[in-house]
C-alpha cells in the first residue's frame, strides 16, 4: 500500500510538470575523454566536437587532456597513474568557468578507456556535476587480457612489455594505464580475485568492489540523469566486449552474466540499480562494427537522445523519479 503522502507528492509533481514552461535553449557544456593511444587535439576528436555543435548549436566542447602537448597526452594514455590523472583532470575542470560556474551541470562523452575514466571522475570529483554520461566501447568491468599492439605501435608494446606477467606489482599498478583496469576474477565466482582486490590501483576502487563500500561513489553515479553504454558488436579489441555493459564473461564457457544478474547490481554497489529504476540506464549496440568504428548516424543519435539543453523541468522530473523509486521498493517489485 502506498502512503497518502507519497501519492500526493507524485500527483503534485505530475501537475507541476504538465504546467511548467518549455525547456531552456542553451545546451550544456560537453567534455570528451579520448581513448588509448589517442590525443586531445586529434582531428577525430575535433570532428566529434564539431558534430556536437552542429546537433546542438552553442555547445561548449572541452576535450579532456592530461598534458598540454598532444604527443605527451597520447603517451599518458599508456604510462601514468590514473589516480593522479583523474585528480589533475578534476582540477582542470573545476577551474574552468565554462564547466563549473553557477552550479552548471555538464555532459560527458567517453571513448574506449576514456569512458571508465569519466565514470571514475564522476565518482571522485566533487567540483563538477554530470547530467549525462555516454560511453563507447569502454571497459567498465575491466579487461580480461591485454590487447595486441600494432606492428609499429611502440608505446603500446612498451606498456605491455612492462607488465611482463606481473600485473599486480606496485610499479605496474602505479605506472601502466591498461594494467589499472585489468580485472582478474576469483575462480568460480563473480567477484574479483584476491590480488585484484588488494592491488588494483583504479578499477577495484571505482567499481566499489572492495569490502568497505564508498557510499559517495554510489550517490554521485546514481544521480546521473542518463548513463548510456554503447558496445561494438564485432569488437575484438576490448576483451570481453561485454565489459562495456558491466557484464561478466566466463573465460572458459564464454557464458555472459548480464549486469542485472550480478551482485554488483543486486546490492547496488554503484547506484546502477538506482539508475535502472528511474529509467536512466541505457544499453546500446553499434551493429556490425569493430572497436571504435563510429559513424555520424550513431553519434547524432547519442547527441540527440542524451545531450543538449538542460530542461527546466529537470529538478521536477528527477524528484519524481526518486519518489517513483520509493514506490517500486515499497511495492517490493523484483527487478
């Protein structure tokens, strides 16, 4: 049975939403975090920014960087400490008046590893507030093995060689970026291995997998209006590709355990269940595509569905969604 107070609140919010004026016209700022081996000043990133402005004229676009020179920024995608990098990006964004003035919410777009880095930023950076997070081919549940490097990709080869079968060494976990989102499963379990939980510098923390949970991470991620995760259908670079949907894959049988069947979701370690309850979680696929094979149509879809102007109804809608979560939980519905 729903309480009279809760029903009254829901009806009040519904009436307010119906009578409220139309959305504001100014699009929210957009930050973009590129992937492994890429750089903030690459032509591809600039093209994405131009498309965002075409779809939503007036959008302020900021490509995230951890170095002021493009080559150094690309190197930092392989070598560096992710904790320090995210702290640096947090400082850069909070000191940018376009992104932090007047309690402005911003949108975030992450390509490949940039997606889980943005999620870590949302959880760890109190100076910014993200409305929508969209990720393409990201490794939210980590990687089970390291990717193969191109023949002439010396940065990649150097990083992978540095691991040398010692992914959990302190130096590797402090200096080799892909190793910091490498995830090793405990045998016969959905949970991470003891070495992973003890030594992971980044992923075990931002996925709230350790025994003591960080409630701030859960609160901040759960406050998103949209979290859309795109996976590339024929991705052979991210192993397993289903990591982009927070799914778990059995290395032997290749059986996939979807997010909603995992303990991470059922106990809501990260607020993903909360997001799902309010309709803010989106699982999407780029059909027939390999890793980062993006076309204009898919990007326009994402920009149209999740970015753009901030509706002045947003506070009302978010409060209504929060109350609806209470309704669902009070009804005892099994999600």
